């Protein structure tokens, strides 16, 4: 666990190297799976700006089993209009997609911005809103993720991966200027 205190001189290069590797993975289109969310710059919605990072929550398709009766042989009628033999049916089942699979895209902070200091600020912002009771460590631990999930679920995004929209709402990321 990374503490919010001066880092050991050997830790800084290691953390910097990890951040650069994460940035390289993002730029190379590799993905990281966290909490059911796929992240990475290689996966982005159509028209996404270059150099941005995205999270994706795949929503599975809804499939229903449909059962129907299929006529095997029709009824045969006598010349006087009475039924000679009854019709024969068989049951057939098939899978039918009721709702197709969808992807819910959301922009996320990219690795160079997602530092120990950034996570510490996130924890303090969540504490100020009564959503996080843990210590400010700068570590994106389970308690911090639970607080992020709570704040984002209230806003309609069910994910523990911090979105840019939430980071802006918490005052952690600059809001772009209107043209």
C-alpha cells in the first residue's frame, strides 16, 4: 500500500516506470479489466479524441427462449366434412435476442494524471461528501472504489472505475471551456 508521505528515493523511479508502462499500454491499445469494466485507449467509442482513455461497461444481450407449435401434418377431412384425422403438431424451441448487447462508454483519467496525489485528493473529496471514512493513503483500495461506486451509481453510472465526469463533479479535473 502506498502511503501519502515522502517516498523512499528508490520508490519514485519505480512508480514513474509503472505510470509510463500504464500510459504505454493505454496508447498501445491494451486493456485493463477492473470491476467488470474494460479500460484502454485501444478500445474507444467511434470518434473518441486521440490520447483519451475510456472505460466500457458491456451490457449483455437479453435472450429469451421462444416455444411454438409447428404443424407436422394437417387434419384430413372426409368428403362429408367430418374430420378423418386430427392435425399433428410438434413443439419447437429457439433462442431469440430480445435486447441486443450494448456498450456503455465513459471517459476516464489517463494513467499519467492518475497519481498518488490525485487519488489522495479523490479520497479527501469523497470524505468531504461523507462517502469515504478511510484514511487518506493515495491508494485506490477497495474502500475508495466502494465510495466511487456509490457516487457514480447515484449519477447513473454503475462502476467503481472513476469517470472524468465524476472527477469534474468532485473538482479534481478541470472542466473544459465552452467555445
